[in-house]
């Protein structure tokens, strides 16, 4: 009898041990993906997995999806004139019109001109932009890692755009080149490498002047952190870099260079607009509409800045320097650009690269009326993918433009009315 009881006891104990082991294994299975997605200590593991996946995906896209010619041939024609000795910007032209980008663009695409056998080997250019895509995503992931206000898993959204992939590896536009330098600037700012950030900002600006949309936040951050004198030195450095890069053109035909490289009065073609399709073409191209957008842009920036006079005086004070957090830097830079996007005269399809990678961060800074975390997550994802759908609509329609404007407005109001975002370690949704 004793032996039977002992046998039963051993059997029961064995069953419990087995159940415990099964439970432990199940917990392990659940814990690993949870840590990968939500634990900041595993952030770079998640990033590595994403980048490896992106490497495979982009390579498949390059080999399986047909390349679409839009501006590449024109780019090559424009820099070919420079390579053959032309320094008059008014004479540097391509099939799509005159060259309208600063000097940095000329140097970058001159290098690509040689690497691609005078622009004929498109596949090499695609591989170059695949590498640029991976570098861009790595830098942006680095920016997100510096934040304490977003969960790690939102970097997955950075890989969830068909349009964004095509801008890089199927179009070879210059916009992503400028944005890589700009995001490098923001990452340098989070490490308080102010001189490096100024250099990178100026290099980005030398490729495309949309980078100026970030300048209000960039200038204010420098002004608050470094003060008036050091900020002026940083700005002087940026001007010097612009001058050195543009020297071959400024020393020969300076008027032509300023007229075309920074063409602020440029009127975009209504055919390609993504954001204002609901407007009549005569309204879209009118100076009245442009002035209204400019006024709205300036007014909104002032609303976000707040006490401008106080900020200005602070720059001249030696003892009241502002300590900005990484999230202050990221939010200010991303928001400044987003305000410019909202009031942009026209958004062409490649312009999506100006702000796509900032959308997850901005959405997670928005606060809406409800406090239900589930609703917040659902609404954020809905807005994110609705914006993607608008950018995938070709040609754009009145409905897609209205929808895009509504999504942009929701983000803008959400960021403007937001309180400090919760620490993602405690609030993962």
C-alpha cells in the first residue's frame, strides 16, 4: 500500500513538474517577442532584424519590379553640362527643364554619373539607393532610440510603405539624399554635437532646399542651448559651407546660381500635386493662394513657438541656458518640418520622403479626447495607413487630397494640444 502511494505521489509530482516545465516554456515563447518589441534593451536586435529584412525586400524589388523613369535622365543631363565645364546655372538643363537644386546636388549626381557609366547603368544606381535606404533607416532608428517617449515596436512602421520604397530604389530621386544628411543632423543634435549637426544641415541644404522647413526649430534650439554668439558662429559655418560648395558657380555666374538654386518663387505643376487636388488649377497657381499658405505657415510656427520675445532675450543671457531633452529636439525638428508640409504649395510624390519617417513619432505624441489606450493605438494606425493610401493614389483625386489634409490636420492639432507623452516603459500603447 505504501509503495502504491509512493508511486502515485511520484506520478503526481512528475505531472506537476511537467506542467511547470510546459508553462515555463510557454512563458519563454511569449517573453522573447515581447522583449524584442517592447524592451528598449533589445532595440538594436529588432533594428537588425528589420534592416536584414529590408535588404532582402529591396533587392527583390530591384530585380522583380520594373524601374520607372521620371527624373534620372534629366539629372544626368544636368550634371553632364557641369562635367563638361558649364558653370552658368541657367544653361544646366535636362528634359524636364532647368537645374533647380543647389551645388551639393551637382556633386552627388556627378559621382553617380561616373559610377553608372554616364547614367546608362540604372541597376548600379538602384543598388546605390538601396544602400542609401538602409543607411537612412538606420539613422532614423538611431533617432527613435534616443527618445524616451515612443515604444520600440513603432520602428516596424518605418518599413510599411510601398511608396517610400519606390522613391528610393525605383525612382532614384534626390530627395532621400538630402534627408539622409538631415536625419544625420538630428541624430547629432541628440548627442549634443552641435558643430557636426550644423555641417550636416548645411550639406543637406546644398542638395535640396526643402530642408529649410526644419530650420525654424534648428535655429531656436541652437539659440536656446548655445546662446546668440555661438549660434551666429554655427550659422556662419553653414553659410561658409554653402559658399565653398557653390564657389565654381558663384565665382563665374553668381546671379544665375541664386536665381535657380534657391528658386523660392517657383510655381509647381498642378498635374503632380498630391495635397491640393481639390483646388481649381487657376487657384492653385495663383499668387494669392501662395501668400495665404505662407501666412498660415508663419502664423502656425509662431503659435507653436509661443513666447518669441522671451526666447529671443534668452539667447543673450549668459546664465539662463535652456536644457533640452532628446525628445524636445526630436519633436521640435519633426514638428517644424510637418508644419511646412501642411502648408506646402504642392507635394509631389517624391516629397513623401520629406516626412514619412517622422510620422510614427508624431502620431505617438498626439493626444486626443479619449484616454483609452486601445483607441489611441487604433486611431494612430488608422491615420498612418490612411496617409499611405493617399500617397499611393495616382493620380491624386479631390477625395485623396481632402483625406490627406484631414489626417495632417489631426496630427497637427494632436501635437499642438499634447501634454508631455508618457514614458513608454510604463505605457506601451
